[in-house]
C-alpha cells in the first residue's frame, strides 16, 4: 500500500469513496490480492488506522449481507470486478435499488441502512472503506410478527442475508 496516502482525519462519505478507489488501485497492483475466493463471500482487511478501515471482498453465487447499518461509519465502495446490487431500506415501499459494475463506485452516509448482494454472473470483487473505522454493525431482521428489530454484531462477523429476514 506504499502509494496510498494515509487519511489525516475522519472522512466524509465522498472522501471515503475516493480513499476506497485509491486502495483499489493499489490493490490491483498487488499480485494475488484478488484471490479472495475461499467462499461465496470472503474478505481480507487491507487497511486499518485510527480514521479508516477497509476490506477487499469477493462476492459470488447468492452472497448477500442482508440489511444492516455501519453504526456511525460512512462508507465508500469500489467495484473492481463483476456486479453488485445495493439496496437502501425504505419505509413503506420497496428498497431503493442500484446496480454497480466494474469501474464504478458509490458511497453512503453514516446513517444509511443498506444491503449488498452479488449481482449474478461472474463473481464480483469490491473494496470497502469505512470512516470512522467500522467496529459494530447493526443487523436488521423481523420478529415473528413482522416487526423490524436491530441487533448488533462485531465488525469481524460476516453478514449473511439468510440470517436476516429481508422482506422487500
Ligand atoms: Fe454495509
């Protein structure tokens, strides 16, 4: 990561996106970093300091985070390979859905509730930067009556959509 400038402060969402893009360019120069393919959704920590942490994540098959939040961390995401679909949870309506392909990037505020899933076809590879560093994830699911509930999970826990009722 020699050519990535370390951030000097907590990053706004657009700056987190730019930082993720910088990490992605560096990652593409590192031989073998794209070989994050052990499971349907596997990941590797590629940056961690007091302002930002970041992962490179491989998505394949039906990989799906389910709806979650970042507990106060803004995020920037860059797609290196394949397609992913992002959905923002909307009250009283269908989620707001966007599809992103290789070369595209996006960001979200610290307050966002979203879900990311593999977009189908060939596996996808993404870089995610969080600022301030992601420590806790808020995980959403429905109780037996359909009421929305939020649980917390450590950032080290991989989110899997099948654990979360994500009724659209
Ligand atoms: Fe997320």
